[in-house]
């Protein structure tokens, strides 16, 4: 007899429906799993057998074939344990097939039959709703992510016996109830904690307002990391749509406990991290740090210490807002739209250009040049704001006066976002930093004075066409923060102060 349950597999951040078919026929007892299973799926035979027996059910003494269809899609992980076990129980008429058709089911089984968490339940909930299923049967730990999708029943199950009893109608399990998302600003840091550093704070405000990338150079201990950590706190709260988008990535990465991702993520990969952990990929394709930072901030501390190949691979996400990874098993796409903040010391010892009473730079000119040259080129071209962050003087640090709060700054950022929303309502782009030549021409109108200054700057600083456009985009954001339609002299002057001077 052939019985069937429904489950899923993920391709990037999308779930695809998978049918779990079980055929139990006469022959030498044994269980085979077919349909491109990976080793975790193959091992599920042993877990399922133990779970069924330890839950008090007989394991059929038949030749059992488990088919995961469509057979050309790779099946990974442990999520098929529960649907396989249920299909086996149905094949020996312990369960009826009817109710099994109404649910998408996923769960890893322990040897005693307990149901443990799996990856990818959020995309599965989206798929199940689209395909018209009544609900989703999932481990308790995965309930919260599934609840982000409305209009589909989420049934949490603790073990195999409970699941079977529910499907047979012997017990009722009420669908989980949607909870209010309250932690949209669960930050334990605030801009007000930063003493001084007015230019840096202003630069972060502009970055947040126009979605510009930032690069900070300064000596050790000047507060670069501290500043970067506070960028998410001045960004607007995440929308429902953004919460689902980002949570989907965490779901397929298996970071269940962090879902829902309701406050903007801040990711800070180590300089020695592998390209795979930064960009994504690996044997069983996983999203990288750039995707975990989606809708939030990616902070590359000590940027000059990153491998060149890692920095080069940031080009695609910076340009397109997503990452594609090609494998024999298919092409995987992960969203990766983030604000990039880079930080670096000016040289290996850290004090070139920023000497203090104790420290003098001890590097040779060659060392200094080599250090910075690593981060020049393609990545720098995608960073609009370049600032230096000198150390705050010790006597200033004693100043007890509180700086402006993140909330206050955020209000101005939100206002600037609203201006841009109106400006780009008929366009694919959302922020000033994403403007191309056409939009720059249309939206960056300058006063005569401002234009003269810009042309003068082109001559005296030898600005390239690319930097010229970057300055226009940046001055557009600065003017937006000022609620000015036309870009004025002071806006251009400020934008010019953030230009790249290190190369
Ligand atoms: N402007 C500031 N206001 C308040 N505290 C500060 C400020 N600047 C530095 N500090 C203090 O100095 C510490 C070091 O700062 P931080 O780690 O951000 O420096 P950094 O520039 O990232 O240094 P490095 O180059 O070594 O990474 C902070 O934890 C904070 O306690
Ligand atoms: Mg630091």
C-alpha cells in the first residue's frame, strides 16, 4: 500500500513542496530512501525506526521504500523524519490518509519519538499557504517563525504519539496564536553614549538617511566600533515585510532562536572569516553574513585585514542587493541588501596621521601604502561617505553631558526616507544612494553657487566622474535632511568633506 505525506525542501530562501511516499510491500524487511537524499536524510531510517518502536507502534516487517519527490531536487537535513514516520504508520493503517493530505509536515525525530526543531519552516509556511494547505505541523521551537505568516494553521507537536493522535482525531491541538511583535528596538546601545565625535555621528545620520555606505579611518580606541554598533539604532523600525524577508534567511540558516528578526540586524564578521561564511555557499548551501545582515548593517571592522577575495566578493551584493550561488544541484539566491560600514586603522601600528602624546607611527611609508591599498578599488567605489575618526581627548571623555539620543536622530532619518519615498514612487529604487545617471540628472538640481563650487572642486581635487556622481547623490541626502528641494552651497560643501582622500 502506498501512503503519502507532504513536506518541503528549500532553494535559497524559497520552499518547494515535497511529497513523501511510502510503499510497504512483501519482501525482505528493510527500508530504503530514494529521491536525492543527503546523508542526514539517509540516516533518518534509523531514527524513524527507533522512534516508531519506542513510541509503542509496530514497525512493519516489510520491504519499505520511501520516495521523496520530485526526485531531481536535493533533499537535505533531518526534517523528513516526522513525515516519513507518519507515512509509515499510515502504510500499516495505524493512521488514516485523509488528514495527512491537509498539512505540510516537518520535524526531526529523537530516538524516543520526540520532535525537534528543523530549518526553513518560515519559507515552508509561505509555500503551504500558497499551495492551499490547511496548516503546518511543526516542532514547538519552529512555531514562532511560522506564525509570521497569517491565514494558515500552525500546529505544534511535541512527539510522534501526540502527532498521530492529533491526525487520527483522538486529541485536539489548538493552532498556535499569533503574538504581537514588540521587540523592534531591542538594542542595548544608544547614540547618546558617544561623547563628542560630532562629524562621525552626523556622517552616520546621513548614511542612514540615504542608505549610503560609510568608511571610517582612525587610531585604535577612537570609537569606530562603538559608532558602527549604533547605526541600526537610528534606522527606522523594520516593516512587517522586512521582518519576514530577513527572518526567512535566518530560518534557512537554522538560527531559529533569533526569529522573528524584528530589530535591524547588525553583523560583524571577523576579518579572518572564510569567503563562504561571508558570502554564503558551502556543501549544503547556506546564507552568509551578507545575507544575515539583510535590511540591517554589515560592519567590517579592520577592513584592511580582510582577504582581498572576500572584499571582491562583496561587489555583487553591494550592486544588486542579493547573492547568487551556483551548484550542480541548482542556483541559489539569497537577498543581501545592507548598509556597509567599514573601519580601519590608517596603518599597521594604527597611529599614522593620528599621533598622540604617547604614540607615534612606527610604520614605513611602504607599509602604510600597502596596508591601505588592499581596500582601495572596487569596494571603495561603492562607499559614498569617508570620514576620519580621531580619538576623543581624555578630558572630553569625562564630560557627563548626554549626547543626542538615537530616537531623536531616527526621527530626522525617517523624515528623509519619506521624502525619498515620494521622489522614487514610480521607480524601482528606494534611496538616493541607488540613483543612476538618469535620476541624478532629474533630481539633483543645484543652485548656481553650488554648481560653481562643485565645478571648482572637480578642478582642484581632480575628481573623477564617479566621485562627481557620488558627491551629487550625497548632497541630495544632505539637502533632504534639511528639507530643501534644491541642493545649496552648504550641502555640496558638506558632501565634499566626505570624499575619499585615502587613495
Ligand atoms: N567618543 C567616545 N565616547 C565614549 N566612549 C568612547 C569614545 N571613544 C572611545 N570610547 C571608549 O573606548 C572604547 C574603545 O572604542 P572602540 O572599540 O569603539 O574603538 P575602535 O576605534 O573600534 O578601536 P580599534 O581601532 O582598536 O578597533 C569604547 O568601548 C569606549 O568605552
Ligand atoms: Mg574597533
